[in-house]
C-alpha cells in the first residue's frame, strides 16, 4: 500500500508534461473505460470542491449512487475518488492503480511519456467508476478547464464557479483570459450553470455558451433569498416549480452561491430529484477543510488566493461577531500564490489579535523569512515557526477562550489535520 502511494507522490518529480485530450482519450480506450451514468463537469477558481460536495450530497439524498473525482486531498490520496461521499476502498484503490500501471507499461514500450500525477489519478477514477457503475459522476477540473484531462468527458451539465486571478503563470494574467480557459469545458448543447461574480468573466462565459448553442444560467439571477441563522446562511430558491429552503452547514456567505449552483445543476439533470431531497442534501453536505470546525472554536479553511482569503475573512468576521470572541490566525502558503496580497486582506479585513505563521513541509512552502515579510505591516503580535506542529501547539495554547482560524493553503490544512490526529496536540 505504501509503495502505491509513494509511487503516485513521486510522479511530479519525473512527469510534468501534460498530454493532449486526444492522447487522454486514447489512454481511456486502452483502459477499456468510459464514464458511466450522467456526468457533471465542474470548473472555476474558487468553490469547485464545495459545489461537488453539495451535488454529491443532493444526489445521494435522492437515492442515487454517485462517484466524484476532486482535488486536492488533505490526508489520504483516496479522498480524490469517492463513491457516495466516501473514499474508495483500499482494494479498489490498489486495483485501479495496477490497471492504469499496466496500460502505462505498454505506452512506455512505445516511447510515450508518463501521465502526470493528476492524469494518473483521473485514469484511476475512470477505472473505479467503470467498475462500480454509479448513476452520476461528478468531475472537478484541475487547474484550468480547456486543456484539462477531465475535459475528455461528455457531460450532461457544466458548472463554472466564481472566477478570479489565480494560477496566472498557466492560465493568463487577466480575469478574461482565465475565464476563457474555464469556459473551455462548455460543450455543444450542454446547459451551463455559472457564478457571474465578475462581470468580465460572466461576459466571456456567456459568449462561449452562445457559440456552443448551450443554455446558460447565472446563479446571481435566480431570485435567491438568504436569511442568517447566526453564522449560518439559509437559502430559499425555486426548484422544479416548487420552493426549496435549506440551512447550509457551512458558516460562510460564499457558500450561498455554491449551493445555488448545485441546486440549479441538479434541476437540469432531471430524474427523480425532489425539492425535499435537495434541501436534505444541502443541509447534510460535508466538505473537509472549508470553514470546517475541527474543534470547538477552531476552524480550518483552505482559502489560497486573494478572493478566497477575502471571502474567508468575511466568514470569520461573521463568526466572531456572532460569538463576541477575539480572533487569532494560523497562516501558511505556497510560494506561487499572491501571499503578499493575501496578507494585506487579512490585516485589513480580519484584524486578528495575534498571528501564527508556519513553514510547511512542502517544497513549495514559503520560508519563515518570506512569511514574516508578508506580515511586516501587522499591528498585532506575529510569531513565526519552522514547523506546522510547533505553530499549531502554540496557537491552541494561546487562544484561550477565543477563536482560532487557519487559512492560506489546502496543503497547510492537510498538515494541520495530520497534527491533530496526535493526542499530544
């Protein structure tokens, strides 16, 4: 089992060349796999994972079997491939790995290059779903959309979540360019649900949908109403001719639009999906590392770009306002993100009482000096640690009866979760 995981985690060291969609289609043919059931393809900058979690929960509550392929994982690679909301069994994981490995060995003999880490796991998901035959498959695109390996699918519905600047080195320097890459998942005649949070991005998506003769719906135009029950939003909206109301299980305003996108996508799928099942599915949804309360008053959120951090700060501020407690922050980030701007947002919007910075084990993790430099303008105490474990232990001790939030990177959240497994912390 460890050999399988070690092999997968080493792939980025020797396989960085993305393959074309035609090559991906060829690999799937050699695997003898196609995606069963109806496929929902989800792309965007922020909120993809949440939409996938909401959709999976809605469809499961409706009595369907659901496969999901998402990224990244937090503590176990199997989290990326789930059936009915649970990671695939170890035996299925191992069998899927071996089947993909066998096809790769044949490709290697023809002088082909190795699949990337993301591609390899996508092929494993294809093997798993081909074997288990779920009624629906939810595919979360990786970094982009147009050239992403998941774009080989033939979906029943496409969903594009909020779009903002991220991964500029790969997707473009402007929101318009990034939106163009995300809109690349749109297929001829396939309905599109999108979050028109940005006017420029929305225009790009509408234009792409028009060119593909695909009906498109902006969730911001759905006549959604929101009430707040403490820090938790309750949404009400139309679903198949009736009104659906659900209390979302995440204390974050941005989840309103992710939930709405999932509801509209479920409506477009048709089938035996009732408003009551949608309400139950939304309220039961779980998404680790997204404003997740792992201990009383301690929240983990994987916000990792400027817009994500802004939304995180708004949610954390609402929680603090409802509780009347002071806020402390745990933060770390990877070096290819706009961590300086993220720090600015935190200092301006959240105004924590104390900040704890941690250097992650990842090679991409910011150094202690870079982390400290990002928060040099802070008016509160800032403490920097060479290890996540040390930062976590100190933050938990220092917070007293106050609130503690951790943000900056999903990889950071994963490390924190590993540390929390130990009884000493």
